């Protein structure tokens, strides 16, 4: 197989079959990961100090009576040995039962589903915006010679290093308080999404841009680009038809990681911009030692992460015939 | 001889108001009724957006658990038997009048007539009994309300409008306890739906009704068009002016203020010192300062173990802590120094400013006397090979950033005397755990309660033994027989003057024993847009009531 000669593919059916097998294997591994994640989360939460019963009965300035605590402990099985609680929870999770929240007195599954939409929307939009920003930056900076490269590289490094909370505060100060263009909190319309999406997308674009620019530069100097130019293809054509596809590859591979990055960013962004979502749910649940909700969110995020990784893995193989199926 | 309510005048004024209420046409459906410009005459209609920086409640029924975030929102849809006016006097609300039996072991309340819950259930004596029962039921998981009803053994419906509370011992704080939102009255039919459903939308008699609760986002409240039971000190009668309230949760202080500035929200709570200073320089924003009742914000020194079991060491710590300068620089004049265990809202608060002057030399001398004569390489005092170390767990849920910085300044100034203060920032659950394990020497744990009876919770020796929950309120671990006696006497007397004397002596003992270092009132600042009129904090637990509130045009 010569790089850049897409005709050299093996028979399609065999490759598709191997891709499917690969996906299955990855999903099997994913189940193991989910079990490990559930176990770690459960014990981590129970090892840090704090009694869930106390936390869910007492806020600042209130004190729980003995009877109330006993009732709560019995109601949630908190009086059982830790191992028994763990096994019980694992058994429930295996059957798809996420249990009910200690603090919110609702089933975990519907609660998470109601919060999932907001976070997914935020993550998907931020991923898309991050991609667009990174591609724009990468193609602009590779055109600008050494100076362009330097500037592009500097922008990416700075962007990637921006903490979400800082960026969010600056954006609010400039665009909500200063200019009055955009609301600082979620609104019924799409306007309220702009600042949170930008907050998440800018650092992400910094990361994506770095790898994309490198591979775009490599691709532009690769033999296939040379031969395309020799065939009389314009520079824009070389970029669009040949080089960008190569530049996108590491970006696609990174998108799985990016998704995890965005979800962790959502914890900060949802809190600052007062948006409903899984990130804020997770933060509140950890504070309240609401184990079922924390385990639920973490599992859901891990599941999404695994799915995205499998999809990007397969996508990378479809995009790049060099990678064996 | 039964003692009648001390407020006959107010009671008759209330009856007059009720008659008037019957004649007043109910508020229009969004149409402006006010005069031009909307400055003087209240205007009915409109939606007010309230942004809370407090945690989102996990249950909207304040009987369950019972914390301040619940009190903030539930005051819009639930009402109590009595309220408190700005002079600290108990005034009628859902109860029109009351009498205490001569032996103090029972109280009889005459309920207001013609009040119905928003589900149509009549508000009557049986409903009051059902509510107290609900609060006392361990299944409810009530903590604050449960404590408030601690001495109530039974509630009997004498007739539809007469209800008698039976007590295990006299309780001079009963009316104050009943004024709190954590024992507000709910429809028995609503309670009967079970905790899960009732938590989503409790049914009360209040000026607003819970319409929808979108978790992590907002609660929508709609006007109760049949409303007819304002407290005796309300500014108007009949339904509320506002058509609806959107109650949002914006945890981040800067975002909350930005949302107020950009007009997305009309009112914010938990305005921080820096925000207040910024807002003071801005047109179109008004501040409402409503310190919480009960205790002041104060450092409690754990006298139950070394080194603070020695009064000289406690005094040395207090003398070497530079507080005033810190409050000035960190709170920018938004908080006033306190010298009392009680909030300045409490009429019986007793202050002793002379005890708390900064005096490093005196502190050094006291520590020398107490045997902490050596210093180690880092400048900390040492005795018998032990460093003079103080564990200071700080709850990040309760201490705002400015307060955390103040603690750091206290840490720095007491270091000069040779104290090593170890601050640890903890989330609420970890903080509770550290207190329960008695692994602290200094702690700040303000307590919100209506009336001076909070002293009994905070300084009675019975509050030292942690409940199995690990929770206890006497963090200073004060154990003085005379103090216990005073607090009991105060809670049992029906003579207001004697009560005041007992509480003054009790506060003197706590202050002069150097068990606490008072800082300031529990800060509670609201900011509102200028168009928001008629908003006030209820003088019970200083939560805002939006009943009299209206939106001026422009």
C-alpha cells in the first residue's frame, strides 16, 4: 500500500467484518471499564469523610435528630456493611437500575436523562465550534509562512492553557456586563448558549489546532501533495482535496478525548453560567455524598466516552485506509 | 390566670384589615393599575426573576430537613401561625390570637377565619395538628422544625378554629419557634401525598403557588388569586401584585451580579462584599441588608480539650486576633463588628466591646502564665514538647471567600503571639465529620433561629454530647452549671423582664469566659433593580417576601 493511493484497499466486505469485530471487542472492554469506574467511584466516595445521612438531612444551621438519621439510614441501606452496600448497588446497576437519589428523592435514571440533554448539547456544540476554530486557525497559520506558524502556534498554546473559569468570567464581563450583547445565564433562546460554548470551545480549539497544524504541514509536504501539484492542482485544491483529510485524522482520534475534556469542563461551565446539566448535578451530588447520583453520572459519562472512542476509532479507520481494520 | 396575647391592638387592626380585604377587588390580570410613572401606586402584574446564590433545595417542603435555602423560597407559598415585626414582637398571621395557660404547659391558638389552602382544603385546627405531627414524625426527616417542636407533646383540635398545644415543660420560645418557616402550615391533603410528591410542590396558604420545578434551573411560582391571609405587618391585603415569580439558582456570585446588571434577573441574594461595593457605585441598584436572627457569626473556641481548656489561652487567642482591620479591608464596610453571641436583630442581644480589644502584649503575658513559654524555630510556642497548634476546619459552604480571608488574617495575627492556626477548607460533609470527631479547636458555625433561645442550643451543656449523627451545637463545649440553670429558667419563665435578665447573665458568662470571638452578624444582603418596589425581608428569619412587591414601569 502506497500512502495516498486510496485504490489499494482490501476487499470491502472483509474489512467491514473486521471493523465490526473490532467494535465488538472494544465494547466488551468498555463493559470492564464501566465496572471499574463504578467500583472506584463507590469506594472513593465512601472513603472520604462525611456521612451521607447527615449530609442529606442537615444543611447549615439545621441539626438532624437521632430518629431522623436512623430512619434515613434504614431507608437507604446505609446501616449495612460497606461491602454489602457495594454488592447491592452493583447488582442493581447490572440490571440497569440506577437506584434513587439520597438527596433529591427521585429515581436517578430519569433525573440524569433530564439533565443529559443540556450537557450533550453543550458538548456537541463546543466540539463542533472547537473543530471549526481549529481548522480555520490551522489552515490560516500554515499559509502564513514561518511568522504565521509562530503566531498560530502561540495562539494554540495560549488557548489550550486558558482555564474555563477564567475565560468564562472574562467573557461575562465583556459581553454581558460591558457590551450587553449576550446573557450571562441560560435563556429560553439560543443566545444563552453562546458564552458557555465559546468558553469550552476556545481551549479545545487550542489542543485540536496544535495537532491539526502539524499534520497539515506534513501532508502538504508529502509526496501525494507534490504529485497533485505536479498534476496541475491549485494550492487550494491540494489543501481541500488531499491535505485536510490527513490533517483531520489526529483531530478525529482526539475527539474521543475531547469529549471527556468537555464533560469535565461542563462541571465548571454549567455552574458559572447557571445552566442545568450533568456537570452541575455531579458537583452537587459529590458535595452531598449522594452516591447513587455520582455513580450514575460517572457511569453515564464513561459510557458516552467509550461510545465516542469506539466511533472515532472506527471513523479513523474508515478515513484512513492505511490503518489496519 | 391565662396570659393573653400582648397584641390586642394589632389583632383588631388585623381584623379591620381582613374586612377591608373582603372589599378590595382582587388584583388585575397583568393590567397596570398604578398611576403614571409607576412610582407611588403599586402596579399589579408582571414576572419577577429572583436569583438565589444559596444551594438549590433538595425538597421544597421545609419540614423535610429544614435549611435556609428552603426557607428562602418556601416563604412565598407557605405561611406560619405567627410572625415577628421589626421591633421583635410576635404578631398574628394564620393564628389571630393566643393564650398561654397559667402553668405554661399549654397554649391555645384561635385561628384566622376563612383561610383555605390552595388545593381548597380549609385551614383549620385539624390542619395545624396534622402539620405538627408531620414535623415530629421521624419518617419526615425534619431536623430544624423537629427541634423547634421539641417540647410539644400533643396538639389538640378543640373546635375548627381553636387548637391547643400541650407541652412537656413551659417554653417561652414557643411563639418564636412557630414563627419560623420550618414549621409553616401545609395542606394535610398535600402532606398525605407522601414525601416524594410533596417535596416537588408543597401546598400552602401563601400568596404564590408552586407551578413547576425544573431541577438545577428554576422554580416557577404563580399568584394565588384567592389569597387572603397576609401577616399583620404586610403593606396591603388581597392577592399579591406580581403575577408570577421565576426563582432561579445561580451559584456563581459574579454571574449572579452580571445577570442583575444586564437585567436578566430583578433580585439577587447572597450579594458578596465586593459586589455590594460595586453596586453602590452603580445607578439603578438598591441594597437590602437583612442580617439573620439567632447567633452572630463568631469563632467558637473548643474549651473541651487542650489547649483551650485553659481560659488564659482562650483569652490570649482573642487578644492577639486582629479582627477589626480585617473586617474593614475584606468587607469594605458592608459588615459591622459584633461583640455579642446573638445577632443584632435580637432585642435581647448583649454586647461587651471592652472584652475584645486587640492587645498583643497581654496575650504574650497570658501565654507565659499558662506555661507556653518556649518558642520553636518557626516562632510557635511550645510546652512539654507540644506546639501550640489550633485546628480550624472551615466549611466552604458556610464561609464566603471574604470570611475565609478574614480567617487567614486572624491566623497571621495570632501567629505573632505564637499560635499555629491550621486552616483547612472542607466541604460540608467533611466538615461535619471533623466536628463530630472533636478534631477542632476553633470553628465558625453560625446558627439561624428566631429569638434568644438559640443560646440554649449553643451553650447548654447538653449540646456537647454529639447525637449519633455526630451533630451537636455547643461547639465551644461550654459546660457551666449556672449557665445551664439560667438557660433553663429563661426558657421556662413567662415573665419577659426575668427572661431578659436571665439571657443577659447567660451571655455575660459566655463572653467573659472567652468562649467565643464574635465577628459580625450573619450577613444577608439582597440587591434589587430600581424597578422592584415593596420588597422586604420578613423579620423572622430575614427571608424576602415578595407579597408586597411590585414592578414599576421602566
